[in-house]
C-alpha cells in the first residue's frame, strides 16, 4: 500500500478568506498548504472594483507572517453596473485573474450580483478581448427550479448560450456538483474548465441528512446524489487538464451554521489536501493527484507551475472539533473525525 505522495506545491483556485478578524484567523490555515489561491470577492461590501480587490490582497498579505510565500490572486465581483473600463484596469493587474459571476441571490453575499446575463454582455465581450477569465457560480436562482437542479438548469439556460456567443472567453465553472456540469466542461472548447471541491468528491447528499441535519456539510451548490459524486470523481482522476483543485473552503462562525437558517459553506482548509488525497486514494488514483492539485489550474491560468515539493503521508489523525480564534469558533469539515492522510512537510520558503 502506498504510504507517501510527493507533490509539487499545490494551489487553491477557489477560496473564501473573508476579511478582518476572520481573515486573520483563517488565512494561515490555507497558506500552510497552498502556494497560491484565488480569493473570492463576496465580502461585505463585495469587491466590485479592481482597486478594492488590490487593497484586499494587501490585507490578506498583512494577515500572514512576513516571508510566508503565499501569493493571493483575485477575482472582481460583477454587478449589473460594472463599468466597462474596469475590464482594462483588471487586465493591467497581474494579480487579478478575472471577474466572478454570482447570479444575484444564488449564495452568500450575492445580493449585489448579476440579475441577467444580458446585462453584462459588453463586459464579457471586453473580457474576451483582454483575455480575462470569467469565474462562475453556476446556479439559477429561479424559485421554480428545484434546488438540486439549479446547476443543470444554469448550464442549459445561461452557460451554453454564453459559450456560443463568446467563443474566446475563458470560463471556469466553479465547484461543479453534477454529471451535467462534468459533461458540459468535457464537451466545451478548450476555453472552458472547472474546479472540484473536496466535499463534493467525498460526499453525497445523504451526508446532510442521515441521522439528523448536519449543517457543517451544507454548502452551495448543495451536495448531490451518489451518481453525481461518481461523475465528479471520475473527472478529477481522469487526468483531463480541464479539471482542477478549488476547495471553496468557506468559513462561517459556529453560531451562523448551527441556527434556524444556517449559512452555506464548508471549512475544509485545515485538511484540504488530505481530503483530496482520501478521495483520490479511495478511487485508486493517487498518481493523478499532483496534476489535479498542482498543474492543471496553473496551466489554465497561464501561470508558472510552482517549484518545491510537499509530502503527504498515510497516517491517521483526528481533526479538531473546532478552530477558535479572534473572530470566534469555526467548525471544520470532518470535525472530531479521523483523517487518513497527513501533510508531513510544509512548502519550502521561496
Ligand atoms: O457554500 C458556499 N459558501 N457557497 C458559495 O457559493 C459561497 C460560500 C460562502 O461565501 O460562504
Ligand atoms: Zn465559493
């Protein structure tokens, strides 16, 4: 049985780092595992301008020990009123990789998001010209649509027409959760890729409701049935460069999860790589983990692959029941449970 996995330093291409005290509490947890991350802009208020995104980048850096080596990248939050000139401003910033499409009302702090894709067609055209990437939360918000079908319907109604209309626009369908999402990315041109989270690779929707409601497994898009999980896993281990790592680690304080209307988001950051390793190991595909975690995303974003290595060891340990700190208590994914892999060496300092 394979006991160790050696990986080039990986990156997280979809991460919520929050702001203020919560940022200071969680940033180092991701920086310990990843070399770079694409930080999400759904703050309060959202990062709707490049200038705000760059100021946030500095706050992220300030929240980490000096010389840490972690490099955050940003996506700017699209609204119906994003000014066209913002696209050329973004194109000048090496740390801004694109714009994030949150359909208004789809998820946490998406209230200022886009109410109709036609409203941002000029922006998409300019992004295509400037070769900026559109990061997509792919769910419709139509209340008529069953929550488990929202990704599938978004692909049919919104994404397929956008790809046809803007054939050179590079798009990442983030946190894919369905067979339809996998099929869409596979069948789309080279311009389209997708990220996969650890929770969607490891769990199906039974995890949310078996033996009681488990709020710490609730995220959006919500976990789907087992056939979908199988489709995601086969995409992750396929070696297809269109699929890569994006944890969507999304910390919320315990009291905002364990309540009558709990927030969506799984705090996977403390053991993100270990969770992916478990999923790949269960599928007998540990040899495919490095490309998924460390190469495909960097290649898609046209950034150099990292240098340096990390090592994961087969070794059992127990996830703490919570992570306390300045902002409060956060319950991690797999709290109090056994993990089978452990990161045993940390990224070398550059
Ligand atoms: O579960 C989620 N949590 N999904 C998202 O799209 C947003 C995220 C958050 O910011 O909490
Ligand atoms: Zn997210």
